[in-house]
């Protein structure tokens, strides 16, 4: 999947979950509409009086997740940018999302403020097919990542324990054995069972 | 809405978003199935090898949100309890959610660990109807809360500014004027416009 397809898919799903962190360091989560998408970013808005707005202004990071009708999930975690030219952005959002006029009629729309997410990590995860499928990329340069996955190192002794226990059968023989990353659940069962600790956890982007 | 109806509705929606906080204090968010619900709690599971598991064990707080087909949202933010008797819980989850056997066949299911959420704040929000409707309650005692809302105080001068600008027309005349809490968006427009600062922000449960 390409970055712009994933961003467009978030816009198609439209009502996605957006998580922020409050002043106490606790997570908050609510359904918010993706109002616009272009090839590099998604855009949303929230009202200045809401806790969500305060949280984003205090700590401009976000974790977004949505699921489409085919049970494919998209995740985006990254930085939030508070846009300049708010009136222009809010008017653009209302033009492309006319249902917003029902909720915020007339000039009440300007209690809303628009934000953009253009930096971070995009993940696509398809649990509905067999084998499961996943992909992860960094938005800034479209580079593929192995976020939160596992890798088998050269001290693998080829004992077959990981291969025979993997719930998704995504481990292949070789020297060393290897994990087909796109089909891995990241469950960690191979990591726990390896008798020589040849499997390491990777976190390419913390 | 009663607590147990909201918990059951989260189970009916099933695939909901669950947000946690990572070691860096950033939010993470992913789609997880609500596996069981009873009158006091919901239950879910995740694999020991996943970042989500590590995050919950480090900081056992969660923010859940889901939306049903009628565009009604349910939110639950609270404490996560790591269950004892894991084998019993995982077997119960697989009994009531047989599709899980496809993803974690045979004994691979025991890489999963079960969690419960029984303490926190439950919120129900219906944006699809006019007027919009919301309710919020504390799980421990089923008491209604006015979380993150606004209240008009006795220094209100009855100037009508809030009433005439409210996007949801949920402010009523009186001494002082008052906000019909169940129809309030929490947008904060009245709060910004009040010439005598008679409106205060409430956060009953921070």
C-alpha cells in the first residue's frame, strides 16, 4: 500500500478513533471524522472548548485508528500540527463536509480549529484474509518499517520450534530461519519458545 | 442508558479502538475485539509479544471508543485489570469467540493474556439525532457525571449572548440561564462569548 492510498482510506472510513494524552498522562480516545486528505496528510478539527483541543495544544501527538468494511485496519501515529489560516481551513472543511453545518450552524463553526497530521508512522493490517497481512511505513519518506516485529538472528540452530508453533505459519527454514514480516502477528510466541534466544524484538520507530 | 447496556453495546460493536500510553508517554491506538461483557465489566485479550501488552503492564490505564451502525459512540476510560486464572479466561474467550481459533490455532492461544475493565467512566454520545444526546456515568456506582461540560453560574446577567449563539440551542432562559447538559456539544462557544465570565468548565472526573 502507498502512503497516499492509506491516507485516502482513512478519509473513506471517515469516522476513526483519535487518541491523545491528558495532563495526567492518561490516554483519551474518541471518534472524530477525517475531514480532508491529500497525498501527504490528513486533516480534522475539534472545538476549542473540548478536552481534546486542550490535550493536543499541550502535547501535539496523536494515535489514530480506523477499520473499513473489509476488516482492514489502518493506524497512524504521529505529530499533530495546529494549522495557521484557521478560517480558510474551517471553511474548506465545511465545503467538503456539508453535514457539519447541521452540528455547527452559521458562524458557530469558528469555535472549531483545524489540525493536520503529516509526520509519523502509517500501518495497515488485514486480519480478515489468510494469511494475515501487514505493512508499515514512515510518512516523511515513505520508507517501509518493521515496527514492533521480531527478527531471527544468526545464532539460530534450526531446531524448528518457532516454525512449528507459529500461529500464522510465517516462519521459513533457512540459515538462519526467517520470519515473513508481512504475515506476522507480532504475538511473540517464537520469541518465548526459542531455546537459544536467537529471536530479537525490533522497534524501528519508538 | 444503564451501565450494563453500554457495556453490552461495546460487546455488540465488538471491534473497538483501545488506546494506551507507551514508555515515552505517547498515545497508541489499535482496533481490538471486546471478547466478553457482563453487567460490570468488559474483557479483552492481547498477545504477550505485542507492544500493547507491554504498555498495559507498565501503565494499566485504557481509553476505549466504539461506534455502532446508528452513529452512536460509546467511550470507556478507566483502569485495566490483568486477570488471574489466565488459562480459564482464554478458554472462555475462545469458546464465546470461535473465530479466534483461525488466528491462534491449537495451543498458540496461550500466548494471549486476558484483561478486564471494571472501573472508570462510561460515556454515550449520539451525534446522529437532533438534538444530539449524551450521557456519562461512573462505573463503580452508576452515578451520572457532567464530565468535561460547562455550567452557568449565578452571576449570569441574562444578556442572551450564549443562548443565541449555541450551535445546539441547548441553553435555556432562567435565573441564571442553564445548559441542558444532555444536548451539549462541550464546544465552549458560550464560555468564550459570556461578557461576565459566568460560565465555568467542569471536569467532574479528571
